[in-house]
C-alpha cells in the first residue's frame, strides 16, 4: 500500500471515529483515549481564570522568602514620646520611605501608648481595627513605624491577613534597590541576612521535617545527619553566607584603607559630606567639584561613597567624599554592614554636615545624624554645619534657624547661592601645615615648588638667579624633602 493510500485509510478511520463521537454527544477531542495533541488549538492556547484562589490576603507564611513588593500600603505608628507633631512627622517620613520603595500609601494611623505592645505592637483590639481598615482600603501590606520582633510580626500577620513589614525591612529594601557597586551590594546583602536570620519562617510544615541518614530527602552533601530540620539547614546556610560576606567586605575595607593611607602620605586633607538623607549632599558635591554624580529627589539615592578632588580659593588641594545619608532610627544592621564605608567620615579631617533647611524639623535631623556619628566613632571630627535649600525657606524659618545655628553656612546647591562662602569656610578649617621653612629651590627642582604650592601654605615667593626662594608652611614629610635647600639663618 502506498503512502497516499495509508494516509487515506487513516483519515477515513478518524472521520468515522469523530462521527461516532458526535452521535454520542461528545466532542472528538474529549474522548478518553485521546492524547494532548488532539485537543483543539484554541482550547490549548486559552487560559481560564479561576476566581477565589488568590492568596494575597490569606497565605502570608512565605513573606521572608519573597522580595518585598510594596504596592498598596497602610502605615501604622506607635507614639510613645514627644509631641503629636513629632509623631506625625515620623509617619510622614515613613510615607516618603514607602513611596521611595515603590508603593502607594492608602492610609496612616497612629496610636498613643507608653510602649509598644509586646505581643502585637499595637494591642489586639487596635490590630482588629487595623484589619478592618486594611479590608476597607484593599491594602496588601501594612508597614509599622518601628522594628518588630519576630513574635510581633507573626502575630500581626495572623490577625491582619496581609503582609506586615517594619521600618527596618523597608529601609533594607530601598538600599537593595539603590546599591550598584560590588561593595554596596555585599553590604546590603549582609544587613538583610542579619535581619532575616531571627525571623526565618517556612511554608507550613515543610521546614519542620527532619532529614537524616541516607534518605535525606535528596538534600545531598551537607544536609545528611542525625535529624537536621529544613529550617535549621536554612539557618546554617545563612550563617555561612554571612561569614563569607564579612570576609569579602573586610577585603574591600582593606583596599579602601590603602587608598586613604595614600592620600595621607601625600598630605591631602580630606573633607566628608554627611547629613540626613535627601538633604542635598550630592548636589553640594557637584557644585563644589563639578563631579556630576547622581542627583535625585529621593531618599537614599546615594549609597556608594564618591571621592573627588577639590581646590580651595588659594589653590590648596583636598578631597571631598559624598557618603550615604542617615535617617532617624537607622537600622543597626546597616550601620554594622556599612561600617567600612562610613569610616570615610570617621577618618576625615573635616565633616561638612548638610542640613535640609526646608524640612519641618531640621534640628531633629541634626540630632539624628549625630547619633549615627557617635555609633561610628566620628563624633570627634571637626564639624561645619551647612544649611542647604535656603531658596525654599521662608524668612521666619531662616531667622529662627540662624539663632539656633549661629556658626552655620547658608547655601542653595540648586541656585549656587553661598557656595563661594562655603569654599572659603572649608579652606579656613582645613588642617594647616605646622613646619615653617625658608628654602632656595633650584630651578631644575620645580617638582618641589609645585608640591609646596599644592600641599603647603606659601607665605612668600621670589625668583633669584640660583632658584626659587620660598617661605612657607609645610608638613613634616615635605619639610624633610626640602631640608637640603634650606637657607642658613643670618
């Protein structure tokens, strides 16, 4: 039989089978013996939505294992101290953090208590009221303005039936979005691991099963044992990852310390720009150096420190370092993870403390920054207060703040107002060379003359037949290099 005849026989058999199925009231592709390939194309390509199976409001056990997806949120605060205005400002800042993370704030509620409830943060009665608010607004996340214990987190999620995130997790998520360098990503991951470890949870009973002996559930090498549960395995792996991250960051810190040591050997003074997040530090760096670093009206837009060279009005060279912004109640995990980066502030010769003058509580910002400076052993660094965004301040605000900060420099990084005065103030506060020299440098050693101009302070300069006569103040290393050209005292 030819190929064409075979195909004709098969087609005829298929046609008879389809006719029999239709006479029985069954579609040909629904016969019990059909394979997947016999389904109609439109049926196989269609997706049918099954209503009522969404787990957004019920299945919240896997929260810690998913990347935070903050979309429609309700903010919850517990007001334990200060005034009502302070509590409202704290929630307003939390709303700005939530929006920076990519969410939409639907509602914000505050509760006055002596201290947060140990079980549910807000108390069981208020938690039930918040559950009604969540249901009415259609929120999928609740953000608490504080650090929740693992027990509080579990209890709130059981009551509210939505994902619950605290302030620490929110800030960590923003840092994870903005980290770009290898060091920054490692520091953020370390902070996240430290935060996650005590809050580790699993899906139902899957993390309570034991895996031991030769039937270790396919876990392989590293999981077989006398009876290690899945959650214990995950904790062990997280601890191992934390140890590795600490070693990696320590190696990066060594490289950063080497760079600082090189600048110190060259007697280049260092100035660190620090301050509250979104105070305008990067804009100020661009104004002073033309660095062109990222400027964005967002919280924690800068995570990786940027070092640029700058010149004082008299031509003296120094470095300017833009650092990560601080915030009230900065998570201690971040302070620990970013310690190598924050050492740029602790090792600086001068700290330019930038304050957002248009903020509702600039003095509160200063206090919050100084708390963090104390944690990183930078409180002893000489400080120059710089009030930024004066173009957005009212005359009354300027008057009140001038009385509170009498030695501050007033600038606008956006318009350039006060930048020249800031340059002069920085120059006057840079560490001065402490060795007076009177030398006659031969013309063929112009490199030494250039070093004196760059790293020292020239008091008098004259050109004589034998070379350049300099009276200057320099540091000890440069004074040693100039010793052979010293002019004998008369």
